[in-house]
């Protein structure tokens, strides 16, 4: 009749020794190596402590309905200008020309965050005036909320110039965040929630575009219009206005976030994952080593005879 | 008279006034009668035309005519009574010589239902009518009417109530077709529009509006078996499906139940509120300066992208200088190019409760070249005129005015307005305006550049500014000077660089001071001919003195605020002597060892003074770089070699280099220090001090106390877990074995 192994179970063998013996020293050493070595391995192989990370978020952007428009109407320096800042307009004298401006913000996917801005600006011009260059400043309020709550005012400069007079400028682009430093991993960040253009200033220096842009670019968080393909259309009818059509989308942006370091538990969590995965290997290896050493009596110990197992 | 097209004629009929004019004209033109218009396309049950001309004895005959089957032509007009068909004719005299002819359909346009007076098919009337104006049985005028009239389709349900009955939204969608925008009309591409006839739907059935706005508000839900087969899903997905009538839509229950949220008011184009400026009693920095009448005190300034604003307010204690180029099309008659001293003598609030008047000093511009630029003037250098350093030969002023007798001159054009405001405390004590005027030739395309500046001066305007206290500030001029033997003090004078203007010749070049911390190079050109290169020794001396004029000093200040009497504040400038071999005889047109480049090396350091790092100058060295100047006449242009007076350009330049010397140089690092980075966390990502990173001072994501507390909690948990397990039993055994 064939005999086969019908069942197997491990039997617990205990080894006893005195405190000051080689076996105690061996066990303590193995214990240290088993638990400390994985830490060293994980740490020295880079990336143990999470220091930089990034996430994706669609900002909630609102157009602030503030515009500043400068249009060169001849090659010899004539221009017309307009803005939503009354002090700027009063500086312009007879160069002021009010365009008809329409702005519409759309939430296309109905998620509560606006997705795009349609801007149409029609600037009336005299028949002898031609448009050679256009500069338009738009201000937005920009908010992020997933990790650090960032509330800031941001700026877009739309500009184009051509040696050929145009009738229309079409721009379609994305509002992109530019980070000079990563954001904090939590907390409220209102450093840049201040107006970029001082609308209450009567001085001409407040509306100097170079100054405005210089001060804006000093910030660590700015927005830019990434519109690689502006279309400048020639040939304006005598009585037709100059048109600026812009579609500015507010897409998802990748945000680098732990400015100094991520939160404590986030770091511990990622470190723990790495530590334990290395620890398992060490546990397995040194268990085998210990079993070999004690089973074969490499170090003298007193094996406790196999007792009948009681169900504790 | 040009015959009017039909469509326009019909439009005119609706304007009686215009028509009367037309009638008069036509009456004048024709003695006979005429229908106006004489051909009408109608799609309604009423047609109006006018018979113009002497209509006494005219009879109107209405007949329905059929075009010939073979030729398609209408029969010839014959003044015989015919069948008027379903139309009747009404004639009415509007005024003398004008008869209004009106044709009306004598039955309703409803589609036949239960009534008899109706249309049998949708195209109710399709016929051609002819109205003849007969006189003495002869046709005098003919009116043709092409009638193509469709039946009126009325709603089948009674429209008794004014209110729209809103169905229960739980069982019937409220807006089943959102793209049905026009009531009673088939909206193109809106396939759910009930007004669209099946024929119309055929036209655009493949291009229906998609989604919600296409009226497709009850798409079949995902669980329907019919959806499953139409998708690209695997056949087992979804595992189960439901077969139910399309009326059981889950979207039916989705309707507005009366809950409202107040919308957050977003920004919009705000109505501009322009507040009048409020003059304050005293001035602080940045406050606008006001005139006596409470308006801004303005000076033209540049702003935006370089445009000049004529009425820009001036801020207290803010200096500026702007250049405003303007195209001079005609002689100016008013500001800003034409100003009178009386206009400029403005009374300004001084900030102490009183007023000061701007005092105007007039100057006439001697040289117009900084102010007037004309594209017509070509400053082509004279090729036979040598040009050296300023003061040596005549500089060729390129902006010489052309023959002035032919060109109209604009007199007394304002070319510069330089305001100097003296201030004390919170107010102004005096404002002086230096106005530069000149006579500008009115040339087509001439640009007049006007300079506007304002400087606020407190106390002595001639006081020399320092460049730091005590260390130098980056961007401030380096202070230098020469020792005045008589008084024993150092007289300040600047170290300069060339500031080339225009054509870049040294003769016309200006100078700019050397500023601390900025490495600069600048240069200019000399124009020399072969004859100038004959005397090399003299040329060397000329170039050397020309460059040495940039550094006409012997001392440079150690710090930014030197004491003129204290020589320890000043450092001697080292001049490296020129090592020139004078004996060498060079061929004609070649000069060797010309000191054409001036090197200024300034050694600076940073030392701890008064609690912070201050920048000081330790030494300054001036040296020359020698080069060989040779008249080049290769490349086909042999003129400079053959003619001794034809000139070529030779560059002279100077450069300033700042060399920062550390106050205490650290000992050089050994190779072991360079390579051993185990404990240098700046150079090693896995340095040992950051092993327990969140518990170290390196970690700044959270306060140290907080991360320490969290770390201790973790350690406590680990210790507790390990003690309560096997280890605890082992320790207990050891403990017992000791005591037993």
C-alpha cells in the first residue's frame, strides 16, 4: 500500500542559554543587522525621504474684467489707448479711444470651474489709422486649493506687432502657471493677492508696461499665456473696427509642491514602504541563518525537548 | 429711367411717400398708363399695384392665364372678360392719375379639415394672373402676378389659455427639445423640433445638433440592452442588461425641485468712478503736486510702451528724465512744443499753505543735434578728414542743418524743459524751469525730441553725492581724485569711459562714469590716413593721452564716503608704465605698439564693518594693451594706401574689471576633503546627518517640536509593540533567571 504525507505541521523548538554567552551576543547582533541594515540600504539608495513632488490641478480662474490696451496706429508713433482704470484714461487726453469689449467665461464640463474666456475687443479707428502693434494687459484672479490654498492676482500680456497693418488679431492659448519655487504642502498663500496695476495712481509711471512687467516678474508665481500661434489678419475695411479675438483656456496645470518639505506623515509613509520592503528580505535571510546556527548547535545552547503542544 | 428690379419695387410699395415721388416722375416720363410694378411674385393672399397715368376711361380686366404648353409663353393680352379664378379685383383712386389695384384671394388658406372653404393640398394656389388696363378695347398696360401660396397650418390643439401649462416634470420632460428656439418654425439642424416636417428633417437628419442642445435629453441609459449592442464593449459587459421601454428614462426624475443657491457675484466691467484729486495740505514722498487751482501740476512724461503723455502729474521727490520724440508735420502752435513763459509760470501749492511760482529761465539751443533728427540728413563721414580725440581736431558734426534759406524754420520750438524743485521738510521752496528753445527746420519727416526732467534738490544743488556709507553700493560711481598740493586735500574727479554717440567717433564721444561692481567695456573710433601713421611716436603719444584723459586721477577712494582731507581713505592708483620700443622702424602705413586699449582693474573686497558686510576698494591698476595699426587695403579697396589722405577707422577702447578678493582666503582643500562628502549635505543627497531627516533640524516642513513629537509617538508605538511580543517574554525570563 502506498504511503503519502497526509499532513505536516511545524514543531516549536526552544533553545535556552545564559545571558553572557556567545549565543546572546549572536542574537543581539542579528537583531541589529536585521532591522538597521534595511534602513541604511533604503536610505543610501536615494529617494528615501520624499522631498519634492508634484500634482495636477485645474485652477479656478476668474477674469477680473480689467484691461489696459495700447494700440500703435501709425509707424511714426501715433497711438490710441484705453483701460478700465479711469485714472489711466484721464491721462490719455485725445488719445483715448473706447473699444467695445465683450468677455464671456464658460464652464464647459459643468464642474464649477471656469474653463475658458472668450474675449472680443473691437476698436474703432479712423479710416486713415492703421494698426501696427497691440498690447493688452488682462488681470485674473487665480486660485489653487488641492494642497496649498493659493489666492493670487495674475496678469497676462497679449502683444503682437507687425510691419503690415492688420485688421484682426486672433489668439488662442492657455493660461499657464509659472513657478519659480514649489508651493507649500498646506496652508493659505496670499502673498500675491495684491493688485498688479495700481488703479488709484494718477502718475504715468504706474502705467509703464516695462515697470508693470518687471515688478510682476519678480514674483515667484506668475501666469503666462502660452499661445504659440497668433494670427494677424491684414486688410481692414475703411470703416471697420480693429478686432482682437482671444480664447484663453484655463487648463490643468502640473504644480510642484513641497516648498520646504512635505508633511511629516507623508514622508514617514513613503519611507515606511521602502523600509519594509527591504526589511522583509533581511528577516527571511536572518531567520534562516538563526535556524541553521541553533539547529546545528554552532553556538552552544540548551534545546528544550519537544513538548506536547497545548492549545494556549 | 433705369427699370427697377422687382424686389426693390415691392419694397418701395410699402413706402407711400417714396412712391408718390416715383409716381410724379413716371407721370412726367410717360403720357400713357403703366402698372407699377408690372410683375409681382406673391406668396400671400393680397397683392397691391398701382396704375399710373391718365386713367379716365380705363377698365381693368382680371384673368387667370395659363402659359402655352409648347412655348411656355403667356397668351397675348386681349381685352376680353375672362375667368378671374379664385381672385377678385378692387381698384381705388388714390389721387389724380394714380389708381390703386388690389387683388385678394376669395377663400381661406386653411388646410381642408371639416370646412369646405379650404385648401386641398399644402401648395394651395399656384397660378398666373393677368390684369389688363383696357381703353377702347385696347390693352394699354398689363400687370402679371405669379401667385404661389401655401396653406396655413394652424395648431391642432386649442390655444385657449394665455398661460403655458407646465406638465408634471416627474413624468414628462419640461423642455424636451432645447434647440427648438423659434416658435412655430422648423429650426434647422434641430431634429427634435416638432415643427419640422418629415421632408425638412430629411434635409439635415444626418447633421442633428448633438447632446443636450440637440434635444437628445433622454439618451438611452447604460443598462438598456439596446445600448450594449451598439457600443464597442466586450460582449459580456455589462453582465446583465435590462429590456424596458424607452419611456422609463432615469432622466425623467431629474428636475429642479426649488432649492436655490445664491450665486457668487463675479467681477464684471465696473462703471468707472473718477474722483477729483484732493489736494493735501502737506506733501509726502510720492504725493502729486498741485497747482493753485487744485489741479495736478503736470509735465510731459513717458509711460506705457514709450508713448509720451502730455498731462502726467508730477510726484513729490521723484526725479525723472524723459525724451519725447515727435514727428514735426507743421510748425507747432500750442503746447507741448510751443510754450510761452507766461503759460509755464504756474502757481503751485508749496505744501506750507502758500504758493510758489515757477520761475522760467530761457536758453537757446546752440547745437540742435541732440534734439532734431531728420531722415533726410545723411551724416556720411568725409573720407579725407582725420578724426582724433575731442579738442584735437574738428569733430564732424553730422547734424549740420542743410541750406536753411530753402527750408522753412519753426521758431522758438521748446526743445527741453528741465525743472529743478527745491524742497524742505514737507514742502517746496522754489521751482526753477530751464526752457531750451530753438529754431527747427520744418523738414518732411523731421523728429523733434524734447527733453523733460524734474530734479528735487534739498539744500545745496552742487554738493557731491557719496557712493555709500561707508562701503560702496553696487551701481554707484567710483570716487576718485587728485591731490591738491596746496591744501593737502583730494579734489574729486571721476574715472570715465567712452560713451560713443552717433557714428561712434572718439571726437564726438561723450563720457560716462565708472560705477562700482559693474564690468564694462566701451570704445570709439579714430579716423586716420597713411599720413597720420607716418609719425608713429606722435600717434602713440596722442592715443595714450587720449585714453589717459579718462583716468586723470591719482587716487581712488577706499570707501563710498571718503574724507577729502584724510589720505588714509584714499588708495594710490598704480599706473603700469608703457614698454614701447621706439627704435623699431616700421614700413609706411603701419604703426606698432599703439596703446589702443586701456585696462582698469579694480580690486575690491568685503569686510565686516558696523555690523554688516561693506564693499571696499583695495587697489586699482591702470594698464595699456598694445596693438599694431595698419592701413588695410586688401580686398580691392586700395584707395587708403595709394592716397595719403584717405582715412580708415581704428578702434580705441577701455575696459573696467572688478576683481573680488576674499578678505580671508580659506586654506586650499585636500583631495580627500573634495571627495569625502559623506557628511556634507550640500554636496551629497544621502549624507549621514540626514538619515533621520524628519527628526533633524534640516527638515523645515513642520516646526521642529511638532515633528519631534510625532517621531516620539512613533518610537513609543514601536517600543510598545516589540515589548509586548516575544522580546518581553525573553527579558522576563532573563530577569527571573537573575533573581531566582
